[in-house]
């Protein structure tokens, strides 16, 4: 229930150069993106920046939350010169609540310079949410340099891991937020099975409060550990 999950969490953190405590277990990129959308403050009249023909998982969550918040989704057209980074930098302003982006565009392979974009987001008070599914395992990503608010990846692409499992980085400032579900294993001292009905309001430390239920999947988690280890961590 615990050691294999923590090993996977640590390996994913090393892959991205972040602490294991900053990583939660998710079943998919869309689950992680829904977590980000739920926990980021988005006000009426603000904007959410996405790319044209971006993978749908990193679009639908923002369309939904924009309707609820009275915000606007700004879809950037594909630039004629292929410079996605320049297009993103030009679109992020003081009105921007979130830039929800990939590292590598799934349709055309275009790269976004995440460090430049992150610095520009911070200057404008915007959050940065990344879907790394299309690149992680094939391209290096150092989140200690990028410093996004959230960054998620499914395991089944370049990580060569199992389907229905992924991992998400959550910046420390967002680690006291609201999880999507309230499962038992994320609560403080859940390892004491004899006391599980002594219900606890406190969570396990770090991003663990966001872990998906049944995270200790006895088939998927060992595969994820094996594949991420094989990448060379």
C-alpha cells in the first residue's frame, strides 16, 4: 500500500527535479488538470490562455471553469513562423489568470520555452499549468527552473508506462487545497489500519492529499516504477 507508491513518487520527483512531497498520484492528465482548475483562483473578466488544437484534456477543464467564473478562454492561433513561445508571451497580460500549456504541441511538435513563459507569468501574476504528457521521457524538463503551479503527465506516452496512471507536480503554495475526492489513504496516519475509523481531518503531508483513490494499484504501480527507473534516473 505504501512503499511502492512512495518509491514511484520519489522517482517522478527526481525526473522533474522536485521533491517527492510535491508529487501526487493521478489516474490521468485530465484528472490532474481538473485538480488545477478547481484550486486556482479565477475571477470574472480574467483570461485563460491555451493553444489552438491543443490536446483536449488541457482545454475542456478550462472551458468549464471559465463558464463558472465568468472568465474568457483565449485560444492562440498557430503562428505563421512556428514560434509558439512568442505567441504565448504576447498573449499573457495582467488580465491572465492561467496559462494552460503543453511543453510540446501534440499536433505539430512545436516547443514552448517553459522557462521564458513561466517568468512572464510570474511578472503578470498568472498561474502556469502544464500538460507534459507529450514530451516527458523524451525531452528534459527541470521544474525547479520552470516553477509552474501544476504540471501533470500520464505515464503511457514517452514514459512507456501503464495506461490509467500518471503523476502531478503541485507547487507548495497550492498544497493545502481541495482534492477531487476524499479517500481514506490520504488522511494522516492511514497506515494504522486498526484505527481507520478514528476519522481524521488532517491529510498526509505535501501533495498527497490529492492522490487518487486506490492509488496502490498492484498492477500499475510496479510497472510505473520499472519504466521510470529504466529511463535512467
